[in-house]
C-alpha cells in the first residue's frame, strides 16, 4: 500500500466535525463531568444535612460567583446529558435518523441545554 494514502500530519484543529459529532463529544464530556462531580455533590449534601450551621454554610458557599459558575456547568452537563440521551433513545427506535432531523435535533440539544441550565440556576437563586 502506498504511503500517500494515509495522512502524514493530522491537525485536529482543522477537522470540521458535523454538528452531531460535536454534540456527541459534548455528551461524553457532560457524562465525565457529572461523574467527577459526584464527590463534590455528596460532600455538599452531607454538609447541608449536618445541621443548621452546615446548611447556612452551604447556602453561603452557593452564593459565591465561582460556585455559581460550577453549578451552571453541572446543570448544563445534566441538561445536555438528559436531552442528548432522549435524542439517542429516539435514534435507537429509528426516529430522527433522516438527513434534516439528525442535524436539527443535534442543534436543539446544543441550544436547549445551556438555556435550561440558566433557567434552573436562575430558579435556584
């Protein structure tokens, strides 16, 4: 096999993925983020349930800007994983597999997830 049939230099920054590929990578990243956040969330819940002082401490921590950014990322990950999971379930039963639908549902997941996270964060404030 000639050597010119395989790429010699593969620049990952020049590869243009379709929107469904970007959504798929984001789905995996959201799953990893949710998994890695479990110890943080368990510690937060444990502190909040330890008593009135712990609850007030957690409530104060949740008001800090950096924690709000982390909370937004977790809510985005949860929303994205949820909506993308529904999309994949529909694809498994052959709904939305046709050409315009798989792009539209991928865009919908990418757009609805951060909006849902902002609404949830606003509702928690």
